[in-house]
C-alpha cells in the first residue's frame, strides 16, 4: 500500500496538470442512452490501431466531450487477448520508404494519433479504458495501446493485463505521450521501462498508478452492465467511482508489486546522466537482475536508447501539450533513420529477430546526431497543440 500510495500521488499530480481499414468495422460502437461503448475490433492484429481507426475515434471522442448528456466513454478491445497492441507500424514503415509524395501515412498517422492522445488526456467526460490483455506503447506491433488508456481518467487492469513500452526493440522511441507519464514515475521506473521494454503485469501497473483499478477479468462484464443500467441522472463522478470501486479487488488480495524489492536498485542503475553511465553501472553489477538488464539493453537500438534517455530527461520539464510537439519531431526523424526500418524488418516483417543496428554501439551515437533528432521541423511541418485546444 505504501508504494501504491506514492505512485498514485505522482500520477494524480500528472493528470491534474493537463486537464486535458478493412472490409469490416474496426471500431464497434454502441450508444446506450447516451453512454458510449467503444470496442477496438482488429483481433487478428491484437487490436492494433491504424489511421482509419484514429480518424473514426477522434471526432467521436471530441463530439462526446462537448455533449453534456454523455455520462461516460467506455473503451475496450475484442478478441480476449489484447486491449490494444499499439499502432500499425508496418504500414507506417512502408509509407516512409515509398518515396511517394502522395503517400503521407507516416506523417498523418503520428500527427492525428498524437492529437487524439492529447484529447483523451484533457477530456471532461469520464473516460474508462479496460486494459484487459496486451497494452503496448504507441507503435510496436501496430503502441497506441498506452496512448488510448494511460491518459484517461479511469484505467482498469486485470490479471491478464500486460503493459509494456517496447519501442527501443524496433529502433523507435516510446511515444503517444510516454514522454510525459514515463518521465514522472518515481525511482527512475520510467527510464527503466522505456529503455528495457520491461513487461508489467496488471497488478504492477496498478501499484505504479498506471492503472487506477484492478478488476478480475471475470467481473468486467458485470461492471460494464452495472454502468449501463444505472440511470444517467445518477451517474455522477462519485457514482462512477463507487461502481468501479465495487468491482475493484480488495487491496489485501491484489498480488504484491513485483518490482518492490528492486526499487532501490532500479533507482540507482538508471539515475545517471547518460545511457553510457547506465551501461557502466550494469557492467559493474554482480547480480542476476542487473546482468539480465545489461543483456537486454545490449540488444536494443543504440540510437533509440540515447534518444529515449534524452527524451525523458527533457520531458520532465515539459507541459502535456509540448511533449507531442517533441514526439512528432522525433517520429519524423525516425522515419528517415536506418534503425526504425531495420527493426520493423527484423522483428515484424521477416521476423528473424536479428536487427543490424547502425550505428552499432552507443559510443558511436554522437551528441550532434542526437541534436538532429530533437531539432525543430520546418515551420509548416511542426505539430503544435495549444493547451486545451483540440
């Protein structure tokens, strides 16, 4: 409970500062007396988001937020395996490599996705995301999962939840607002998650404050049904809290925080000012946990590691809308990089799991190269989100 309290305080502070296709239906919606139920419906791709889904979701969310008769938005995934496993990154990679000025998917997807992520973070209408199953970053198999959930007011984890930010494995960086929430996690857990792609189970996500509730998956249907049958006039914020808390597992029964005994070690290992210092500490580490982390980091894109480390350092000083400007710059620089397309090839397309990174070591990734990633885009290409404007 002590750790849960600490993490939740950090996350509440974060949120208070921002009060923010195919031949079948990839987004299923039900409007029941004004209550909006949204179901991501791409089970074969673990409900990975594509640009057509973003273009359907965004206006729907925006319309609901300006409609006082909508008591809540309830978002879930279909198929039983995943809430959302990220964004459709293979399509994005192919677009970036097409060398076709008319093919702008690699620009439009990130721009429109990030605007939607911001909207979710500042919605006035209660937004309830059920993270039952795989919930990935913005862009791994196709990571928007975290972008569709983490920024919302209510985030429900279950015993089947697996939350991860694995972008450094494919030569990318943790986007969809990861700059904001990861940089503010205590004990350097954000750097730890972002660099290693560590997989959190549902209980861990709850203890860290990334989930607001922990509900057994077998009770999700009853929870949804009770929300739907409750009269709209009674669905105040307090009533929604009451219903969610009713199905929330007793604190004494929730599995303990799996990283609790490693917090001091993680805080030390990832507290340096550079990625090089992290590697140095890991080399000098003598236990299995540290050795495992060293081996994991050694497989990641050196460029991604250094960009991600700097990204979170800078992000700690940024306001919520600003992080999307920086992330859009980074996304477009990665579209022109070797590592992003090589990572997609090795991990997602050919699946040989043997990416050849260039540069091959963190020592070869210079500060000048990093500066280019973070530099402003041309004025007419920048993504600027004015606070509370969507």
